[in-house]
């Protein structure tokens, strides 16, 4: 059966993102991508140059579609830990809509599957984690303006580690309320830490 010729590069990226997110990089063959995108091999190679380049293109699309709509509240100039809690809730609710256990986070998944052996993917993971760290640091600075910069950076790093762990846990649990309780408890512990004299 002939393939549709009018598929756009964005359509290809969106469909590839859905496939990679659910199946990972190594388990996705070119035949799988042809089937899931509805494009020919020629179209995929023409748009991206190959499977690896297509995978890298999905990282930015993931930021646009999944990360930014939830995380932008943490990046607002006046954000506090209330917005961090809102970010967690937005993503947990999204995971429930998709269905738990779910696909987790594309970036966190790639951090363990591909990044240890691929410098380009590692750079994408580090870019994402740096974005999270800067957003969390912003919220923490607003929450506790007089705290030392070193302490707040350490806590922001802890939030990045917790966040990646939370989304990895969403691949294993059917219980969104467990994820909520975990996030709430972590943030309460964080507040106790920064409110201490």
C-alpha cells in the first residue's frame, strides 16, 4: 500500500516521539518507525538522516509538548515551591490520563538506556536536567531569599534527582496518589530544611 506523501516533518517527529517514548531507542527498529509514523524509509532519511537524528529531534519536541507546558510555571520570576508542587501535579495528572503505569519521562528513560554510551544523547539529558535545576533554584531562591547560594543549589540538585526518580516510578505504579504523596512529602521535607535557622 502506498504511503501518504504529504506527511510533514513535524508530523513525523510527533509520531516518532510517541513511539520512542513508549518503546525506547534500542527496541525501535527502522521498520517499527516506518509503521508507527506512516512514512517511508526514504522520507525518514530525507527529513532526519536516520534513526539517531530522528531520536535527537524528538527531544526538543518533547520539551515543547510535555515539559514546557508543565514546567513553565516554575520558571516564572516569582515562582516558589507552590509552583513546583503545581508542576508535579500537572505531570502526575497527565500520567493518569495516559494510564499508569505509563511511559515515564523520555529524558529520564534515555538517561539510563542511551546516554551512558552516547555523547549526543547525554548532552540532551544534561540540557534538560540543567533546565530543571535552574527552574528549581529560581523557586527556592524566592522561597528563601536569605539562604546561602550553595545550599539552595544543593537542594535544587536534589529536586532534579527526586524528579527523575518520580517519573521513573510512574513506569512501575498504577497509583497516582502514591506519586502525589511522595511529591508532597518531599516538598514538605524541603520546606522544613530551608525554614530551619
